[in-house]
């Protein structure tokens, strides 16, 4: 996008932030660390600007994130809850109301202005009346950090914690290729603003329910290697997902051990949802563009991390994913990482 268009879009976005008085911040289903961290930071930015702000997500906050509640109220809007009366709804870490399930349909008909802050491929053409997007940004929280500067508001400690959570969530604690100069520069500022990374790490990952070790082991035992060892795939059925939900187990923990296997270029995690659909998560190590693979089913994301919802039975979804990855690997150069 040309710089002049970018500036015009930013001006429109800031005009909406300044003009509206009451805000609802929301994001995609099953909000992750980037989505929640960005919401927390934006909550404090808008409060510093004198606005009325509330956060309402389409799903409840995972237990791992409950420590954020000490500084920031983070709510959940159920399918039949009335929408709060607001002037603007801000979608964070996604750009389409369809990513919010039933809540998205109610927002669409509410008459509120919609603002998008996002970093996904294609976010330039999402559902926002105004949008502040950059697919080159490592995390949505990094965009909110930039907005603090645009508004000349200093970072408070709770906001810094939110941005830091966003950065670590989407860069795998600074390990992925999106951990760029901006990420490390911001991280240094956030530490200066009072964030303690090791305390945050313990809060996020070291308070797991005792069943989580067994759940991780079971999920890993269910993986298989396909496409000549280039795809590692694990399928978690509804029964497993019920047990995982009871222990608040974050199934993303399964991705990394599978990604670590020599020769594996793509990891696919398939989870059977309670409505019978299958959530597909794809991660790439080599050059394969998994965003393009996820787009086959109307999903999206980034080149190296993407997702989709597939309306097939679990076994059929598995066959479809193997076939699609096989096809993508066949057309891509062999890229042994
Ligand atoms: P996940 O596998 O759910 O952790 O998602 C990986 C990346 O893909 C994240 O950036 C998600 O926001 C994005 N993503 C997941 N599911 C979808 C979807 N159905 N449509 C668009 N983007 C998605
Ligand atoms: Mn996300
Ligand atoms: Mn993100």
C-alpha cells in the first residue's frame, strides 16, 4: 500500500478513536495471547484518552490469562447477552466479523462503527469502517503500541504487560522468524516500563492443572507422519477435547514437539469441536505457505501459522488436510529446514 494511503487510513482511524466516546473491544473466537494482550493495551490507551471502554470476547478468558484481571476487566459476551450500547466496536487480531461466531452477527446489525486492528494476510480488506492494519507486524499488540505513540500517551505498566504478552504469544517467545527489529526494540522498552518476562512466563505456563501432562502425552501419541515424513498430523476427537476443556489444557502445546521432528515441514493439529466442525491449525517450518493451504477452506492467518474451520467429520477432515498439504508440498520446492 502506498505511504499516502497508509497515512490517510491512519488519520481516519485516529479520528474515529478520538470522536467516539464508548468502546467495546473484542476479537476472534478462543482469544489467544496476542488478541487479549492487544485488548488490554488498547483498554488502557482509551482510558487514558478519557473514554468508556469494555472488553467482551466471544469466548471466556482462558485460566492462564486470569492474572490480567488484576488491572483490566476482560469480559465474555454470550450468544444471547445484549450488546452494550457503544459508539464503536474495535476488532483486534482479526478483521472479519465471521471470526466471532454469533457475536459477530449481532455486532454487524448493531449500528456501531467498526474499527479493525490486525496483522493478518488480507486484513486490508476486512469488515472495518476504519482499519489500522499491517501484515508485516509481528503481533496486533505491536500495532497498539504504535498507537500509544500516535496519541502521545506514555505506556503504563498494565499496558506494557499487554503488549509484551502479544509479542511473546505471536513470536513464540522471540523464536519465530517474525521476531524482527521492532519486536526486540519494543521488548526492551516494555521491560523498562516494568514488565518481568520470567514472572509472566511462570504465570502463563506454570500453573497447569495436573491432568495437563497426561493430556499432552496422549495428544503426542496420536500423531502420525505423512507425506514422506514432511507432515506431522495429530487429530483430537470430541472426547479428548472434553477432557482438555475440563483441565483448561491449551492444545497449542502439542505443536512445538511435532515441529521439532527432523524432516517435518508442516504440522497440522485437528480438533473436533462440540458443534461437529473441525478446527485445523497449521504451522510451517520451511517455505511452504500454510496461509494459502488454510484458504482452501476459507481460513487464513500468516505464511507460517494459519487456521481454518472445516465442516467435515474428523476422519474426512484428516484425509482432506493430508491431500491438500501433499498437493502444496508437491508444488513447493523441497525445503528441508
Ligand atoms: P491457530 O491455529 O488458531 O492458532 O491460528 C493460527 C493463525 O491463523 C492465527 O494468526 C489465527 O488468527 C489465524 N486463523 C486461525 N483460524 C482462522 C480462520 N478460520 N480464518 C482466518 N484466520 C485464521
Ligand atoms: Mn490470534
Ligand atoms: Mn496475532
